[in-house]
C-alpha cells in the first residue's frame, strides 16, 4: 500500500512537470517562430474558431475549450482588436454572433499546428509502433477519465 502511494505521487509529479514543460516549451518555441504578442490562450481560441468553422460562436468555442463565456469574451475582444478574429451576425438569429478567423489568424494557426506536429514527431522519435500503440491507449484512457470527471 505504501509503495502504491509513493508510485502515485511520483506519477502525479511527472504529470504536473510534463504539463508545465509542454506549456513553457510551446510558448518559447512559438515566440522563436515569430508569434509575439499572443498568449497561448489566445492561440488556442484561434485554433478552436478555425476548427469549428461556421459553427464557431461564443458558446461553441467556450464549450470546445472548456472555459467560461466570460473568459472567452476577454480573449475574443483582444483578438478582435488585434485583427485575428471578426464577429459576424448570424443570418438565422440576430442575437448570435459567429466568430471568424482572418488571414492573420490562419498564419498563426499554421505555425501552431506545425509546432504540435514537430513536437509529437520529436518526442516519439525513438518509439517503435508497439510503444506508440501502448502510449496511445494510455492517453485515450486518461482522456476518457478526465472527460468523465469534467462532465460531473
């Protein structure tokens, strides 16, 4: 029982450290690639708007990012002022505004997507197919656990 607790503590330490390192590395790498003046939150808002396409509204983007509407509103207003997003009134419901990317945000997202591709490629460079399959299974299980607990 004591060894199990030590192992869980050790695993948690690695989760926390990996999470923090990925965020720092992503921010640092994106700055080196010329993305300056945007936070990771803002970059992820841009990514969600592009992913959702014509379905991108404040509500759908907040749900996609699992953040509050008020948090999204702050980021969205900044991104609109910086020229990365625009709001377009819905043709069906004038109360609804769709979020749309601009050419500036498409450029940022392209760099961001490429960073993630390079990150995964480099992180798994020494993994064989069996190790990748095991890792993918572990990540899917962890993701399912997190989704279930987030929805409660």
